[in-house]
C-alpha cells in the first residue's frame, strides 16, 4: 500500500510541478498572433532577427522553430546584420579584392569596383521569406558604422587617405545600384518579380548625439563635411529602386528635441532635392528606431511622431525595444508596452492623412537582445535588460506578460 501511495503522491507532485513550470510556447494555439491582432491598424508588423548567430548565442532564421514563430507573429522581418554594408562586403577588416569591372557613375567618374562577398546570406534570407510568405525591410544602404573602412580609401586600401568627394559619390552610386539590382534580380528570377523587400533604410543615424548637427565620427562626413552624401543616397535609391519600394531615413533618440532638430534638417535637405531635373530624391517615411527605455514618456514620443507626420511623411517604428533599466518588473513592462501600442494605434495611417504604417520589434527574445552587449550594458548601469516580448526557455520561445499587453492594446482600442 505504501508503495502505491508514494507513487500516487509522486504523480501529483509531478503534475503540480509541470503545471507551474509550463508556460505557453509562441506556436501554441492559445497564444494569439501579434500580426493578426494588428492587421486592421498597420500594413506591416515585424520582428527583427538574424539568419545565423544572434547575440552570439543561437541561430535564428536558419532554424525551423524561428521561421514558424515569425511566420505566425509577423509579416515582415528586418535582418539584424546581414543586409548591412559590412556583411554584404564581407571583407572583415581586410582590403578587398579589386576586380577589373569598372563602373561609370552619373557624375562622369569611372571607378574600379571591389568584390562584394556577402550575398549568400542575403539570398538565404530572401528564400526563407519566400517560403514563409514574409516580406523584409532592407536595412541599411548608407551608415557610418558597420561599413568597411577600405570602402572610403584610395585604391580600397584602408591604410591610404580618403578618396575625393567625386570618387566617393561614384562608389556610393555603384554600391546602392549593385545591392538594389541584386535583390530585384533575385525577386524576378525566384519570386515572379513579387517584392520581398518592400522598403529600405537608405541612410541610418546621420545625426550626431549632441544635437542638431551631422555626426562627426563618420567617414562619410569626413569626406563630404556636409549633407551631400545623405541627399545623394536618396537620389541613387530613387533611381535604382522600383517606385513602389518605400525609402526611409532611420534614426534613434527622436524624443530628444535637439537631436530631432538635426533629423528635421536632414529631412529638409533630402526633400529640397525632390524636384531636381537630373537626379531627384524621394523619401516616403521617417524610420523611428524607438530604442526607448521605460522612463521615456509616451507623450514625448508621440510629440516626435507628430513632428515627422507634419513634414508630410509617414512614420515607421523600425527598431522597437523598451529597456527595463536598473530594475525589471514584468507588470511595469507590460504597462509600458500597452501604453506605447495604444499611442501607436492612435497615430496610425488613415486615408488621406500621414500616419504610422508599420512597427518592427528589434529582436525576438531577451536572451539575444543587443541591449545586453557589453557596450550597451554599460549604458544601462551594468544591469541585464529584458526589453522584448518573448523569452527563450530551452527550445521554446515563450510570450512574456508584455506580449499580452501589446495584444490587449489592439483588442481594447476605442477610436
């Protein structure tokens, strides 16, 4: 009898234990779809991910569980790294192999062109998107960071001086043309010409952190010392992208008034060249990264959104995460996410009026967030951050309370 009783108690113990430790997986039927919840509010709802190694811990889009989860919860993704110049160039700090292929730029300058070695991962991500019915934001064509230094130097040799403005403009045109045409060609051959990349961040983070001037710690700035490289990027993107591919300027700390002034200057410079006879610019949306902490007031962020909408542009929330700062409280993060999403819905695009058209969360799960990279942890008083909507337990991506805050914001919204 004792034996029976002890095994009975053991079974009860196990069932209590499993019910306590069992949390829903993002693929479970009872977990609602993020994307479906927002279908009537935004054209695109996205999650950023990497193809290979994310946060140096785990493969993401290369795995089936991530493909299925993103397919359920998003209709667009952003590559965390693979579409950045550093990854498309794939020179990894060396000087590239220079080919015999020359390119004659619109400004009349003829350049030699280097090899771009990183299109393998780009194509692999496009293929997964095709199979899973996803689209992508292209991120990013022109950026001061994660771009090989040799790209800016004479003979593509990082030990040599900078090239002239004219030569750099030709290189910029060649790079933008090559990347855009590679993707259009892939879509034509593999996807009946249907778009996977629906939008590009043409230029990223050109404004300095101190306020309204351009960022000085940039090889782009060092060569030009003015807005030309930003404006030219939008000329070339407009020339080589299809007309229905949206073009964005993307930046962070939009809620800080001085920095926002700098972004307005950038937008004004781009928009001033919209009707140029030879090479007009085009810009469709302001990409607001939205790396925000829990203390950034929703009303301050809303003010920033409305400032950009007043410029006659739509807004895309491109890289949303909410730093939990010195103390993580799941109820607090739930409330902050819910408040932000309620505000986003309120400022959504409606017919005849500019508004928010898309929202992308920057990363899948807390364990792989960029906010826990060494330099970022320093920013956040050396505390681990829990800024995202899922956590990874074993092989299971589990929705956090914050995820349900986002879902509730959509369900409960009253116009």
